[in-house]
C-alpha cells in the first residue's frame, strides 16, 4: 500500500467521524434544544391606564353591576389570603367566599372580578401565573357554590400591586391574596 492511500484513508476516516458528530449533535439539538410551546391558560394583565392607587376595578369595564349590588358588596370582606406559593382555599377564605356566593346567587345578573396577587418573591412570569391560579381557585370555589362561571372575571396582577410594602413575612402575607370587586 502506498503512503498516499494510507493518508487518504486517515483523512476519510477523520471526515467520517466529524460528519457523524455533526449529525449526532444536530439530532440532539433538535430533540432537546427546541422545546414545544405548552398550552397555557389565558392571563389577563391590567391595562396601563389604571391609576396606581386603585386596589381593583370598581364598576369598571370588566364588570358592570347595579348600585344595589355594589352597595351590598361593600359590606363584605373583599380579600382572601393564601399561604406561601399556594392557591389553596383556606377555611377563612371559604367563609369569605361563601358570603360572596350568597350575594351573587341572590343577584343572578351580578358579576365579580377576582384579582390574584402575590408577594415579590419569584420571577414576574411565575408570579403572574401564581396570581392567576389564586384567582382561578377563588373562581372555582364560587362556581362550586352555584355562582355562574359566566359572571366571574379573573385577572392576575402578580407582584405588581402590593398591599403592603416591605420584605417582612407580615408584608408578604398581606400581598398573597385575591381581591373581589364589583
């Protein structure tokens, strides 16, 4: 065998190895590097034109109620609280939501807006999703008590509208909430 054919064989062997590695790395990149888009539920974020001091929508575009419903709702506690990283309805939250369920059941045309909120811990995206889960949890509870799902609107503010400033556990606890407004 000549020197030329040995060198050509070695070069061809290297080329084959490089080509195989390129094909393998492309296959790995295509199967692991490109995640498919997951289906997520819709998250509604409040428009920028809402004044910063307003706690929630009161008779805004998302809900429109009679003065009698608004007046009756003003006598109810409108905030339910959640544990850290949780959207579970507590017994205290259930008691508050039961009062709202009674109001909404006795006024079948009335609508409520439930705004989910979080403390500042976690990323913005995570907190928007957690705020939505909290609002959806309150919505599902009301629906389980006979309130029409068509009369419930859900919005998530995430960490954007804190009820209490600061980074204490007390402030965090006040910010982990869902607010009901008519």
